[in-house]
C-alpha cells in the first residue's frame, strides 16, 4: 500500500490546486460567461446580475492572475476593456460540462426538480 502513497499525495495536491483556482461562488459563473466569447465588464455583470461590481472586479483580477482570462485595454474613447478566456481557461470547458451534467443528475436524484 505504501507504493501508491506518493501517487495519491500528488493527485490530492493537483486537485487542491485546481480547487484553489476555481473556488468560490463566482469564478465558475464568470468562466462560463466567457465561454460564450469576449465580453466587457458590463456584459459579464448582466450575465451574473447577483454579483456586485466590486466582487466581479476582484474575481476577474484573480482569474487573470491565474492565467485563466486575459484583460485587454483598447485605446479608444471611452477606454474599452475586454475579458476573454485564455487557452488554459478554455481547457476548463470539458470540466464545466461534466460539472453541469452532475448538477442536473444531483438535482434530479436529491432535490427532485
């Protein structure tokens, strides 16, 4: 049994790393919003109306720091800022599809709706 212990520890660390990046109430909805294309702050906020502008700004910064999204500043009048998923962020699509499928299953089995 000891021979699998390092493998298990590695797998646990990898899962914790992933959870650290996508944790919280808002990061997954933001990423899902951006899977539909490049968006401005207000467009993301319209997709997720329950999030405060301050929280949205904080979460966008965190996602940018973790290289899941890019923030592009366009030199126009007025200044335009756009957010888009990076290739690393796009790699979450399959995981998010599975998460949604599991959520539908859970809702049907446990919640009954």
